[in-house]
C-alpha cells in the first residue's frame, strides 16, 4: 500500500489518482508492446545512443548565454508524486539510475531527453544506464500529452516514471522531472522556505511543504531547476531576499542544484567533492580552503552569501565569522542573521591555483548572479602584496574587496581555484 500526496496547489483526489494509476499501467503495457515496434522500417533502441548524446551536446553548446530565458512552462499539474512514508526517501543505489525510453518518442524527443540526461552526466557522478534484467528499480521515461511533466519522487521499488508532454517537450522540463526522480523536491516547498519566500494569497494558495531531508539549511535557490518560475513573475511568490529578479533555472541545473546532487550522491572526485558548508556547521575536520591572507597575516577562506539577489563568493574571517563581499563598488561585511556558507574540501581532493586572465577548465564555481550567471572562486593580488579572495564572472571579470572598496583584479594577478 502506497501513500501519495500531491504538491503543490492540489488536494488529494483519490478518484483521479486511481485513474492515473490505471493509465500508468496501460502505458506500461503499451511500452512493452512498443519495444518491438518498428517505425518506418527502423527500430529505435529503448535507450539513448552515443550519437544522440553527441547531438544533444551540440545543441546545448550552441545555445548562447542569455539573461532572458523565457520561463519554463511548469503548470500546476507538474506535481511531484511522493511516496515518502511507504518506502522512505531513497536515493539511487551507487548513483546509477536504470532507465528505459518510451517507444513513442520521435527522434527530436529522444534528443531532448538526451540533453536532460547530459545535464546530470556532465555535472555529477550520477549515471542513467539502460535497464537490464538484474535491475529491480528503474524509471520509464515517457511521453504523455495529458501532462506537462510528472514524475515519481526518489527511488521506488519496480517501475516508476518521469514524463513530459503537451507543450512541454523540452530538455528543461525533463531535467526538472528527472530531478524529482533523483529525490529533489520543489524548492518552494522545502521545510524552511518561509525564511526565503512569501505568498500573495490573493493571487494563489501557498503550496504545501514537503518533508525531504536534502538541502535543508543550505542557501535557498531561487534559480533552481526545481523552483517554479511563472509564479514569481505573476506576483504569487514573493521572494524575501532583495534583488531577486529570476526564479527557475531556465532549463539547466543551477550551480546549487549541482552541488546538492553531488553531496546527496556522494560524488567525491576531485572536481565534484568540494562542499559549501553553513558557517555554524563547520568542524575541525571541515578542511576549509585557504584562499589568501590579510596584510597582518590572518588567513582568509572563501565564503559566499546572498546580496541583492546574487550569491557572491567573498572572504571569510574565522574570528568574526563574517563574509566580506563586493558589490557595486563597495565592500560589505555580511554577518548577523545572514546565512553564510564556507568552501571546504572534506575529501582533501587535489585543488590547485591557476593564474589566468580568462576562465580555465575545471574552475570551481562559487555562486551566481541574480540573472543566473556563474561566479567562480578566484584570488587576486592586492598591490603586489597579498592574495585576496574574490569572484569572477565571464561577462565582467574578477573583483575583490580591500579596505571597504571594490577592486578589479589586474591582468596577470588573478588565480582561479581549479580541480585537476
Ligand atoms: Zn516538479
């Protein structure tokens, strides 16, 4: 017996649920029949081919960086189906997700799914693998015109689905749904969301809260792939942080989504094993990453904090527990009630500094702007004397703070933290 509940905007409707379950069974039956179906004389395998992954990669890399990504269409029927009390909130064993594809997919739909899977493969150690007989839990990736997107949460027993359809056949919607498969809930339903977001109840009913344990007490991520977009723009959701201009990721995984998945799934390799930890949760074994020194020799570490909608890397003082960041020409000492996270290297991975004026491969991401541009962790030489923690973005360059002011990193005087 499973317990389901729906999020958000909906109430339990047992009759509808029953209908959906029957439909799912029928879809499954069709899928089994469809596996041997031949279209135009060519049979497509029920997994993504290497060629399709390559096509998807080309498609993704040809998309220019833009701050004006239209909102993802994720209407209220994108409802994560929870079965938390029945089987627990299990993540996938060994970070492997066996999957099989709907035989109804067109070539174009298959490439959309490949793009979505690439988002996880390129940024985490999670791997979607073709289902084999020995697998006892697997996800069917389906097309269903009656939904925008819908997925079971977390790893279940036996078959479960992640589907997209209607006007929502995009890699972004599938990435969102596969995020649910991996046990990511909606950002706006996490337990501590009231600290970060309010609701105009004249425009909508606040969504319920979920009871997922992942990512709590980390910085709230307005631009998560799992954050609804349209509700921020229609005035229903009211971000409590000043300067928040965007909600949702625009279709890919956000910087914080990637970090959370790597932590959940124990991705500990050199390029995935660093962690941003709440300053109040640091321990003697946290292994904070040394970034530079004050003029008096005080060691400085990397931290990050919200300011005007950006999550900005800056310098962390262990004595004051403050995080100094620069914004708009000034340096700000953030502390008090600000939620501050500190960069740590708990697995003692090989991180190193690379002197460069432009973004090198393997640069460690530290945050992002309100408009979703990635901010990287850098250290810059101040007056040829001291290395100071700073932040770099491709469209603007590197900056650091000193003596209350903001300075641009000089050519030849900037180092990026990179994984090998
Ligand atoms: Zn969803």
